[in-house]
C-alpha cells in the first residue's frame, strides 16, 4: 500500500512540475552527453590502444601506463611546476576577488559602482589568445611598452617572455587581470545578503568600518569562501592548458611544462593516447581526493562544506 501511495505521489509531483522538469532537461542532457558518457574513455588508461584495432579489441595492460608515468624523469618536474603555479594561484589570485568585492561593497554611489563592475567584468570575456598577445606587446624587448620604460629610466631591458623566473609571475598577473573582476560576482551576491541591521547595531556600539568588516562582513561570507576554496582544491593540478601553452617557449619550458601541456604533447602530437589518458586520469583522481579531504577538514572545523 505504501509503495502504491508513493508512486501516486510521485506521479502527481511529475504532473504538477512537468514544465520545471522540461526546463531541467537541456542541462541534464548536456552533462549526460558531454560529461558522463565520455567518462567511459578512461578505460584507455588501462589498455594499449591501437587505432586500427579499435577501442574494444586493444590489449589490456593494467597499470603499466601509470608505472611508466611515475617512473618518468619528467614526473617530478611536471608535479613541481603544476603545484607551484597552483600554490601561487591560491596565495595571490584566490583572495583577489574577495578583496575587490569587499572594496566594491563599500562604494555607496550606485552609478559609480556599476561602472566599475562593468569595466572589471570585461576581461573575463576576452580570449586568452588576445591576453597573450597583449602580454607580448607590453613585455617584448622589441618595442615593448614595459621594456621601453625600463630602458628610459634604467638603461636596461628585461626579457620577461624568455626568462624562466618571470614565467610564473606573468601567468598569475594574467589570471588576476582576466578573472578577478568576474570572480567578484559570487562574493557580491553573498554580501548583498548580509543583514543591514547588524551594521546599524555595530554603528550604535561605536564600531568603525574596519570593525564592521572584520566582525560582520567577513563572518557573513565565510561559508561562501570555504565552499569556493574546497572547489578550488579540486583544480590543484589544473592550470589551464591554453594560457600555459600560449606563454611557453623554448627558453622557459623548464618551468612552464605542466600536466595539461604534457597531456597535449603526449596524446595529440605523439599519439600516445593511452598514456596521456592515464596522466589525465591521475589528475582527476588527485582532484577528487583533494575535494573530499578539504570538505572533510572544513566540516571537522565547524564550517559548512559542499555536502
């Protein structure tokens, strides 16, 4: 009887919310077709894929590709470069949208605030190819704006684009310029939900703007910061292929090679499909582990996780 009642209730809910489910359908199909079905391709990581034999008839090799990858001298270099870039992103880029959102939240003139938001959102929609081109125009030693100023004031030039020491700072600066403004959207939405009566009570108690920020604003968006930090941990081994590839050259390759470019090099240019799939699967498994671990630690310390 309970089963029949639950089935009837389920049918009634479907009939009542059928248009909502219809709106949900495109999103479900997108993730099904482009996210879940392609996951079957990870089987290649455990096979010696030969195009003329096909996907199913290629020989199984087990963990061979993983062993070869971990024993490869390039593994340590790739891991070091990838983790350093991710660490710099966490230190310099992750707090940038938060700080910018807090500054924008203090702007009281609506027209001025909207104008600033529009200007800082624009770089997000610019192609990374354009960003790399702008970087080249500014930093090249042959007529670059920055080197022109350096030569005028110091009499010297710095080859920013070829010097390995400048590769990571350039990547971080590009990321901050391109994504910082757009990243403020989530934090501004969280700040909009802060109860204004708390600020009024703080003013009555004599709290200045800094005290209001520290004791009201930041605690109110703390859960949002924690959730985004957890999600960010899942991308520790993801540095973005396009940006790194465009800024890599023969002189800075030692510090520029990361897992993303290595997968492209081995899989596309050298045709090692199974090996590159194993590398990509390793990245994904590390990301999943870090998400679960950071979520567990967040909940352990009394914060709300993503589940």
